[in-house]
């Protein structure tokens, strides 16, 4: 501590209220950072992995092993609809 530093002991309930407010702020910030708006409506594989927060191998396993997994393959180009991915994940 420097020569002009003062330590103040706050009441435990005030300390907890401050900690809770900081946690809530981080959660709100994280949700807005991870919001759907940062992703296009139709995602490629890399974007879909990021959106779903899964690895490439997990995504490919879901495609291979789950006939209901929502994706479109048009002449080898694979795309995923954000809305369809959301529906799939909420129904599982």
C-alpha cells in the first residue's frame, strides 16, 4: 500500500450487495456481447461452432449422428440458420 492509501472495512451486507451488482453487470455485458446480432442469419461451420459454443468435432458429430440436426448442404456448402439452431437446442 502506498503512503496515501486508506483501507475501509465495509459492512458485510454492503460488501455482498456490491459483489452481486458487479456479477449482474458482467452477466448482462456477456449476454449482450454474445447476442444473436453479432452473427449473420445463416452461419458457416466456424460461425455455428462459435454461436453454439462447441468444438468443430462436436458440431460434425451432431450432423452425422442426429438426423434432425438443422443444416442445409447446397453443392457442398453447409449453412446453419440461427433460428433453427435455437429451436433445435431448446427442444433437446
